[in-house]
């Protein structure tokens, strides 16, 4: 957890989007969503509607868990909402996460409804609520 705290501190400085991606990989590891637990985590994954920053899938049955869009700062974060929504709807991801150093916002998509759009569910302040982000991902 100490390394995650250090990487979060770096991501909060808004230097590079890749710092936020590094934070995501730490969060996924803490949430047990990694290769050791049967998940395939891909960076810069080519999918319909573009290239997602990170995707998480179950290896055994290729079940999609979530797509993640990383942004360097809050300005990019706002612009990332339609991008994430397009990835979720176009590729049938039931869960989405839009994240920058400061905040994480979760989205869900009802895959049984062909006309559904991603719905924002909750936003966390990463500096004070990173444990909530980890817990939410762990429960997926």
C-alpha cells in the first residue's frame, strides 16, 4: 500500500497521463484484478471507437469486466466522459472507470438493454478515498 500511496502522490501532480495509468495498475493489483487471479489487464487496447487506456477481462471465459479511461487532470477528465461511454457501449463493458489523479468516477451499463447508455454511479476523491475505489473494483 505504501507504493500505491507514492504513485498516487505522483499522479496528483498532473505530470503525465501515464502516471495515472501506473496508479490504475496499482489499484487493480490491490483489488486482486491481475494475472495471478485469472484476469487479463491490457493497456492501450484497440477496441471499437478507439483505443482504451486499460481493459480488464476474465481470461478463462473472455468475460469483460471493465474499461478504464485515464486522464492527466480534471480538464481532460471532463472530456473523457463521452470517450468512456463510447467504449462501454460499443464494446459491451458493464463497468467503466474514468480516473485522473484527483478523482475516480464509476459508470455502469445495462447489457440486457440494447438502448442503454452508461450511467454515472459514484465519484471518489482519490486523495482521501482510494480504499473505496479499490473495494469497489474488488467487488466486480
